C-alpha cells in the first residue's frame, strides 16, 4: 500500500514538473519570435503576403508617369494650330494692305488739298480777267493804228502834244500787259484757259447759252464762245459759256 502511494506521488510530481517546464518554455519562445519580427520591420500580416517582384515595380513606375495622349489627338491639335496660324496670317496681310491703302489715300488727299487750295481764290480772279478781256475787246483795232505824222517814239518829251488815239493806245497796252501778267500768275498754279470754239459740245466742260441753226456746221458744234473756260490740274474750274449749232429743219 505504501509502495503504491509512493509511486503515484512520484508520477504526479514528474507530470507537474514537465507541465511547468513546458509552460515556462513557450512564452519565451514566442517573445523571441515577436522580437525578431518587430526588428525586421514586418508584421505577421505582412509576412504572410507574397513578396513583390520586378513586374509590380514596373506597374508602380507606370502609374507615376503622366499618361501620353494618343497620336490622333496630337494630330488634331496640331491641325487646329496650323489653321489658327493661317487665319492670323491672312488677317495680318489684310491689315497691312488696308494700312497701305490708307497711306496712299491720305497722300493723294493731301496733294489734292495742296493743289486745289486756291480754287476759290482763282475763281474770284477770273472775273477780273473777264473784265480786262472785255475792256480790250471794246477798243476797235482801227483806233490802235498810229496816225501819220504823230511821234509815238518813247524818247518824245512829255511836253509833246498827243492825240486821244495815242492815249488810247497806251491805255490799251497797259490793260493788255495787266491781263497777260495776271494770266501768267494763274498759269503758275496750273490754272489754264481753254476756248472750245469748233469743238464738240461737252456738258461737263461747256455751258450752252443759246442754240442757232447753222447750215455749214454739224449739230452740237460750238460756234461761239462768250466766256472762255478755265481748268486747274485737269479739273474744270469754270465751264465755258458757248453757243451751239442747232440742227436745221
């Protein structure tokens, strides 16, 4: 009886000691494993994941790069830019041509303004020329012939007796010189007279005062000029007042 109790006690004691040794061994082993995993910077969840290879690295690099647009989109944008350049170039050329036309028009207007600045002044002087012309026409040509026996030389003294015809001749000569000088002055500014007698009637240059049938003249022909016309730089300053031949019945 005592031997059986002693054997049971020994077996129980050995079982308890084995259980205690096993319990004390496993926590230490787990701590070592946990420390090693913590030191390596991985967690048990990450440790169970498979390692990433070169393919996964290439995928990450591709995700980081910007997406390249397709070639069709690039060609469309390039075509749109080319059309815009063509449009802007056309507008620029149009503006250049418009500016050149504006410069030419401004220069022509400036020249015309300078050339025709005396139009009104010259038109007013034409009345004076007409009066001088009438004064010259009013003197008969027979009275301008020097009389026999009258000394008309310029060396004659003022005390010499002069006939009224001599005074008239001197007056006529003075009026003629005045008219000639006035016409020369107008000619300097491109103001020129024209006499349309014998020409075809032109309503742009002539002013018809009357019509008369003339057998030997073609209808519409200028047969008489009451007042000569004047032009300034090929522009009619004053129309000539004329008489026109009419068709005979």
